[in-house]
C-alpha cells in the first residue's frame, strides 16, 4: 500500500505526467461528439517516434549504447504531440503530421547555446498555418466568433476543464505566467470589444468567461522551457504576450489566432535573448 501511495505521490509531483494526463483528458472530452481524434493520435505517435530517433541520432556513442539498453519514454515529445494534435483538430491529418515533425525538429535544430528557443508545438502549427492558411480554418475572427476555426482546446475549452489546466500550470510552476496573461487577455478582450460582456448577471459573466483562452494561458504560453522561471519575469512575459497578441486588432482592425501564436514565438525569442545575454 505504501509503495502504491509513494508511486501516486511521485506521479502527481511530476510536471510531465500531470501535463500528459491533463492534456489527454482535454483531448478526449473536447473530441466527444466530433468523432475519433485521429489528429491527436497521429501527432503523439509522430512526436514520440521522431524524438527518440533524433535523440539516438544526435547522441554520443556511449549515450547511444545507454539508449539501446534503457529506452526512455519521450515525455516532452508526448506533450508536444498532444498540444499539436488538439490545436490542429480541424486540420487535415497530413498538416498535423507536418506540424508535428517541424515541432520536434525545432527542438533539436533551432537552438542557442544548448537551449531550444521556440515553443515546439507553436512553431510547428504556425509554420504549417503560414504555408497553408486554410489548414486550420478561418484565420480572422469577429467578436462573435473569436475562437472559430482554431479547434477544440486550441484557445478556449469547457469551463469544467479549467481546474485541470490550472493544476498542470501549478505543477509546472508557471502560474505567474498563466494568471497575468489570462487577466490581461480578459481586460483587453473586453475593452477592445473582442468579447462583449452583455450583462453583469451570473449568466452574462459566465458567457464572457467561457470564451477566455484558458488552454492557451495554462498550457501553451507557460511552456516550461521557453518561458521565464523568475516571478517578476513571468508576470512581464505573460502580460507582454497578451498585449502584443491584440495589437493587430488595435492597429489593423482584425484578430487572428495565428497572430497570437506568432506573438508567443516572438516572446520566446525575446526571452531567450534576454536569458542568454544575462547568462553571459
């Protein structure tokens, strides 16, 4: 009994296992009534196989021998696959496959002094979206269709799943990225008219809250390796990404989920530059 208890405790203290569990639940729940989540399965399998292959290919001879004898579960690759598959749920399977390949390759190729720079899942999805804008549905949204075309789980999810997403961010120690981003997004969505708060009744408030980008806040923006660890830096990063994601709406009159993701990649680049500069 003690062994089982220790195992469960260790499991829920692992940010990777918690993230995989939460993302799997989200993918399954958001796929109910929409058919088998083929894109999720393809993305997870592709990410896992390619990640293991790349690790073996790039490893030293001694590490290759170790990898042969002790096969490791590619936890981070599974998480990347779950994110790509869920965000790309409306895309053709081939587009999801290509996005996943690009995501994993970016971890190994686009690096600076031993660290990858961009959120892998976002890099893959954005690259495919830029090359094939129709792959993920409509890119431009009005206030009544802010999340259209981005797929279940892409930015907004059922409110009942939010506690799970929050727990995943908590285990990753990234709440100071997620919460400021979410609060800033809510304020910006309201004051720009991107989402209307029709009334202050419980129903009106709930209707406003249910379209906020919880998945984006708790899972994507706060990706552990490409976002800050220091509290003050986390807050600045979260608010900064939220502000820049709505700039096209203020400057050009449109809001695009692709622009929001590109903004995150820009934030990743700025943070990587800042981190490496301060390391030197």
